[in-house]
């Protein structure tokens, strides 16, 4: 996978991180769950980029 494609994947996953973080905070009311959600997204993105 080339560098521009990897950067595109990172940009594409930034939107779910921002919007999803807000939704998770709305439902749970705590930043602990938001941090867990963000960590899962980072792991998923790193898994995609490493291949």
C-alpha cells in the first residue's frame, strides 16, 4: 500500500473518531468510554495500515 493511500485512510477515519466520540460521550456521559472508543479506532486503523 502506498503512502497517499495510507494517509487517505487516516483522514477517512478521523471523521468517525470525532463524530463517534461525541455520540459515545452523549450516551455514556464519561470520557473514559470515549478514550476506549478512540483506542479501538486507532488499533483498527493501525491494523489496516500495516497490511
